[in-house]
C-alpha cells in the first residue's frame, strides 16, 4: 500500500504539478499595438521630395541652356 501511494504521489508531483504551476505563473498577453499617425510626417516627406525634384529639373534645364 505504501509503495502504491508513493508511486501515485510521485507521478502527480512529476507530471501534473508542473503543468499547474506553469499555468499559474504565465504572463498575460501583451496589449494590442497602437495606431501610428502618419499625417504630418507623410506630408513633409512628399513636400521635400517635390522640392528636390523641382530643384533637379531646374538645374538640368539651366545646364541645357548653357
């Protein structure tokens, strides 16, 4: 009887108890990501690109005239 009880306690301790402890100490899931506004930065990037392109075209036309 003692050997059977010892075997049951040993099996419970080695197999079931780690599963219960793992579930109890698990971290909660991370919060959902926040939306990132791209309104102001995107406008500035487009304006800078348009300015750069206009400057390149102006210099190219100026060199062709010379």
